[in-house]
C-alpha cells in the first residue's frame, strides 16, 4: 500500500472514530434530564433509618456539608492539583439538590459517575469506590436523603484549570482508570473480613485519601492504602504492615475508629471529621469488621515501643514549649492532653504531619462520649527552621523510633 493511500485510510479512520465518539457524547448529553417532576419518596421508618446508617458509613456529610453550613447542602471546597471542586447540594431541593432525581439517577451517579443531566462527575465524588456499592444500599441512602429538609442553597461552580474543566475528558479518564473491583490490602476470608472490606473500600472509601495518586489524579492501586498527602495533613499508611509498625492492634484501632482517641493517639484534621461524622456511628460489629479487614484475619504483631535519647537542642525547645502540657516524660495527661510517647504520628516514617502540627498547632476538638481536647498552639512564629527541625528530630528519635533526619529545608517547605 502506498504512503498516500495509507494516509488516506488513516484519515478516514480518524474521522469515523471522531464521528462515533461525537454521536455517543451527543446521545449521552441529549438523554440527560434537566427538568422533570419533583420526586416524592415514601419509605418506612426502618428503611429510612437503614439509609441514614449507610449514609453515615459512607461519610456523605463530611464532603457535602460546608463548615457552618446546612447538613448535606454542599459548598465544601476540595482543593486539588487541578483546581478546586465544590461538593454539591444533595438535599431534596428540586432546583439546587436532588429533588427531581429518581433512584436510578442516584445509582448512576454512585456507580458510573454520571449526573442526572448526563454530564460526567469528577472523581472528587468517590464513585471510583462507590462503584462497588450494592443497589440496595444505594436505594436506601437515596430514600434517607429524600426525607431530609430541602435546602435552597445554590451549588458553587467548580474552578478547574483548562483542560481539566472540560467534563467530557472524564470519559477517557474512566476508560483508563475506572474499575469494578479494588484490590484487597490484607489477607482474609472470614465473614468479618468480607464485611470490613466492603466498609473500608466501598462505603468508607478510605482509599480515596490513603492511596497515592498518579499524575492524572487516579488512584495508584498497586499501592492501595500506602498513604498520601492530598492536603496539608497526609493520610498515613493503613496497610497491615503500616499500622503494625506504628503500634496499632485490633483493640486500639477499634477504639480509635469509634471514639477518636486511643491511648496516646487522637484523630485530627480530616480524620477527626471522619470519626465524628462517620465511624463513631457504626455498630460494634462493623467497627470490628473494619479492623479485621485493615489488619487481616491474622493481624501482624504491633511493633514495640522504642525510647531513645534525641538531640539536646530539640530537648531544650521541648522543655520550653511542650513539656508544660505533654510532660517531661512525654506521657501527657490521660483524657486531657495526648501523650507523645508511642504516639502514632511520631512513629510515622514520613515526618510531614509532625512538622505541620508543630508549625500550625491543632485546634480544640470535641470527641464522642463528651470527650474533648484543648487546642495546641502552633510554633511557626517562635521557632526557626533549624529549631523546628531539631525539635521534630528530638521527638522522632526519643519517642517515635525514627531516624532524626529532618532537615531545616523540610520545615521551610511546609511553612
């Protein structure tokens, strides 16, 4: 075949493919629904209660409720490397929310990442995990949401840079990265392990924060739950090996998920919202199932506590700034001030979260069962990069069992 004929046939093939793609896209968009009747959903109290429980297990409120805003009325901005995506109103308001959505529309959004109007959702809405949800659970969550008070809160426009603001591009993204099954991150086969896998990987969509992301925002499933920094505070490694290395065992992990405080460990930043809005509401059996899956049917032995010396410069800063609350021995005050000795954040190989906490502090927090912790001040204005690095290295070496390898440049990068 001559080069001219080959070029001609290639051009024809490109035109045919482009025409087919355009027809497909047009059909999808034209089939989308923008009007329609307001839906009235009648469900029994038991069905609504089940839907509420599942919505809490799926942590819907954490994203769909803005700080100080009405529950499920949207508005929370989620920053990404591509711009800011705003969570939408999912109350049954007919104009701003899902009041005209049918259960089929809702299922399509959760399973396929497609809105009622036929446009693609961005994966900030974790349909990449919710794809594994059963239709029965989707219908139950829908029935619950449709009983909420409609909130006339307009949706904010997503602010993404070109070309990421072209939603049609998600068709190609889904072809490349959307999968029906997420890989298991632990070993097991028990009923508790199976239930825990569904709670962790699907409803709780833990991998959306704890799994590293690729250059196009896709989850790198070969490293599921290995930890990632979507925001300022990183989501740590929660594989069995990662948890065991920081001293977690089934009992302590279950207490942490249900209460937010376990020994010297307390939830903060995004994980605090997860506990308060989601995991605290789960049954004891479901909490046990989550810990079974996260650690496996045969959990690895938790690493023993390690106590070291640390550097003198860091020790000086610790005594001056930290010991008044956390104690000279780092044990804190039970139920009042978290301990630093054997603290999971200090035992992280990545020092990011410890540096951030040192610079920014942690605000006062309320926990289940009327527990609360006072705020911790940040020391960004009191410590130079060198002093902050020395303090962090002291904490890591003295009570975290980690190498004192934090440099001033690491601190500077997080200011």
